[in-house]
C-alpha cells in the first residue's frame, strides 16, 4: 500500500500531542472495499476522504472524525445507477499493549480489550485502514431506489416503466407474488 502512511498513527508522536489524519484515497486502496466492488454490483465513484483526530488522553487512544465517499449501485427495482453519498461520523478506540513484554499481561489485556469493544493494539504504529473500511461497509444500504416511487421494469418485456409505457398484459399475480406485493406496499 503506497499511501499507507496517510492512515497511520505513530504512537511515539501521539504521546506528545494529538495527531490529525487527513486523507483522500481511491477506495481500491482499501483491501476490503476493493473486494466488495469485485463481489457486488457496487462501485465507489468518489475517493474515500477522511478528516480525523487521534488523541491519547489516558489508557485508550481515540480516533474520531468524519469519513465520506460516494457509492454507485443499481436501483432495486429498475436497475438504473443510483449514487449514494456516505458521510459518517466515526469513533474508534484502541487499547495500547503494555510496554513491558510479558506475554501473560498482553494476553490478559487483549481479552479485556475485546470485552470493552476496543481494538487491541500491537506495535508502535496504528493503521486505521481496516476499522475505517468496516465503518464504510456497515453504512452501505442493502437496497436503494432511484426514486421513492420507481415503477421498476415491466415483468414481461423488461422495459423501464419510468421512461416508457408498454402494451404488455401484466400477468395476473398468483398468490405468492401477490403476497410479496403487499409486503412491499406496507413498507
Ligand atoms: Zn428505479
Ligand atoms: Zn412490457
């Protein structure tokens, strides 16, 4: 990762003062995001931008701020491209490993860190990449619509009913589909 340093926090520097992390990187630089685009119909059309502050006020290192990007994914009904902007507030807490190298101590600390929902830390540099990409992945909606009342595609000829009309006779919904339709309307 050529730009790794952009999303790294050096603990020796952080000890003396808070550290600002500002970055703008293509999503493909983030391993899990690159993987996601390969596995789904989703695309990142903006780089991932971040403005964060790392702080080490006590036992725990806090990294907080905003990250943003824009994804493009197909409308669930008509399959046209929908842009979806993500603006996320993030807060990640890291628990630094003890400075003495006792394995027993480290192990204990790791367990308790887990309990508290902290990310245990090993070494003297934090790479916040994996936490950031998890935040992005969790924020991506499962389904999007190009507009609230998207008419979708004709089930017979496939024409986009938002733009065209067709003369197809709609099949009479049998029970299963009718039930599905009801569920959609209730939403
Ligand atoms: Zn649509
Ligand atoms: Zn049709």
